[in-house]
C-alpha cells in the first residue's frame, strides 16, 4: 500500500531521477514527467484515482513554467495540492505561487526529510480542507485569515514569508498567529501541527 501518488514534474533529468528514487524509498508511488504539458497529457488520459495525490513541480521550466501549469490546473478544475521546488532566485515567484494556492515551496537544495514532510503536510491539509477527516471543530473557530496563517505556519514558513504571501505586515501575522494559537488552545508548534493535521 503506497502512502500517496506523487506527480513529479521537472526538466532536470538528474533531479527528477534522484527525487523519484527518494520518494519511492519513502513509500510513495511516483509518476515523473519532464514538462508540464507531458504531465497534463498523461493526467488527462489516466484520470486520477481516489487515493491521496500531490504534485511536486519546478518553477522554471521550458515549454510551460510552474506558474503557468498552476494556472492551467486551476482552469481545468484540478485541485491537487502543489509543492514547488525552486532555486534561490525564484523565491518571489514561489511566494506568488503560494498566493495563488500552492501548498508550499522548497528552495533547492533541500534535505530529503524536508521534502517528505512538505508532501505529507500538503496531503493532510488537502484532506482536511476537503472534509475527508471528521476534523476538529476547533478549526471552525478560526477566521479565514487565521486559517491561512495556520496553513503557512504548518508549512514551516517564517513570519516574513507568511507576510509576503498574504500581503500583510509581519506585525499583523504575529497578531493572527497569536489569536489562532489561543483559539485552538495550543502553546507550541508541535501541538499546532497535531490539531491542524487532525491528530490533536
């Protein structure tokens, strides 16, 4: 039984092969593609199954950038969680991608556990939002903005990045973060993770 199906999209053959091997070793099923169009063609042909799925995609690629792929997925109504991997100079693009709904972004190079944790968190958050889990009614106490802040905190983003993604000040992030923790009755990040992922 695989943990989830990962669609890996990157034009770098070496990165794609090594990352596919890493994820398969961690228990994921991996389908790898060299470009956005190649993924879209295959995905349209196979139609997704009912299991957990997530996309890992580079931001800068020929033929179709990660942001263009994200836009096309939205246009087609494909709501899979999306984790971007990006070079350091692409962070502003990645922030823009998160504004448009991406689950997370990781700067290359990243360690193995960082990617695996990001995927598990993205999948768990997608399930939570879809109501697949009974969930925790404490989450219903959060305002939409507090929910956004919580998702980004759980994705391990610092306050500065959260502020950039949401277009608010760091001070405002701190205020939402404090309110959110109080409403959920948690005092630490590990406690927050448990509640956010439905284990609290």
